[in-house]
C-alpha cells in the first residue's frame, strides 16, 4: 500500500518530521488487516507532489498550530469545517466546507475541499480562523490525493494562463514571481538576467506587473504587451518633456 506521508525533516501538517516519518513506517509495517485506519488517514495527506500549483519554488509559510490543528483534525476525522478565508483582492468571508485532504508543496500548504458540491482549494496562510464542526463531511470514502492535486493544478493553470516571455534582472526576480500566476520555464542568462515564460491572469494583469519592474524587465512576447508598455512610456516622456505647469 502506498502512503502519502513525505519523508525528511521539517514540519509536515503541524507534525514534527520525525513523527511523520514514524507514522509512515508504522503504516507500511502493519499487516494488511490493520492498515485500514491509518491508511485512511494517510491518504488525506500529500507532501511534495511532482506538480506545483504555482509551478515555481516558493518560500515556506509558518502556519500557527492553533489554526492548523482544527483543519488537520477535520480532514482526518471527516468532519465539516468552518473557515474565515481572505481570498486575494477580496474581503474575508466565512465558508463552510467539506475537507478532502491537505497538500504541502514547496513550503506552502493547501486545503482541498468542496463547498456546496463545487471543488475548492484554499491556501492555509489565507485562512484567518478555523473551527471543526460536528457534522460529517460530504466526501468520498477514499481519495487519490496525488491524482486529484494534479487535476486541480492543471485546471488552475488553464484558468490563469496569459503567457508572457520576458527577461528580468535577477535582483527583481522574486518580485516578479510574487506577481505572476505561474512560471512555466526559467533560464539564467549572462549579466544577471533571467529569461522566463510566465503566466498572468490576463493582459491587463501582465502589463500592471511588468510596469512595476521598470527597465529591469524586457518583454519578448507577446507584441501586444510590448506595444502597451511602449505607449505608456511614451505618454510619460511627453508629459515630462517640458517644464511643469505651475498654478498661479
């Protein structure tokens, strides 16, 4: 039986690395007849899958144990969960969800769940509060979390896919990665430049993000983004070409 506990050190879903490793070994060593309980728990936890939702390396996040504990307990016990969630560019709102599993990848942890039957993925660092509810979650008895995660990653990238090829100076690389939806390819160049294929929400998002980098970024494609940036820069040159108007 294959479990989804990860090996190695560090903290995994709020569990010490040694404890997570020990749990995995216990499950693997048990007779088949005794594996059902621990196996059911193990299939709800996926660590470091090959597919990354953001397709890039990210900094680790420190999730308070007081928040992670009720989320983890609801996942393992199959109970509904009430969370207050702050989605990007939206006010925090309360949601009641049916948790399916937890995925940690590149130092970030995600809650896979359904809400009113629709698939949802919540980043734990954006959950402000969590409460395990007494009623049972509406979810399948068994789940292939690796397969489910790969499918959700593919859907995420399909829904947020305005590709841009550009060069950026390395000191501004992390700033670009924070603004991009996903990075499909990355290649170091000479003179501290990095060439990337990056996905944004749409053309407007791409222009906004790249404009923040000034002359530390050089868009190679698409031409439409180059044109918009050139026109915006030309308007600024015209505005600042002469003396400033002074009110009398």
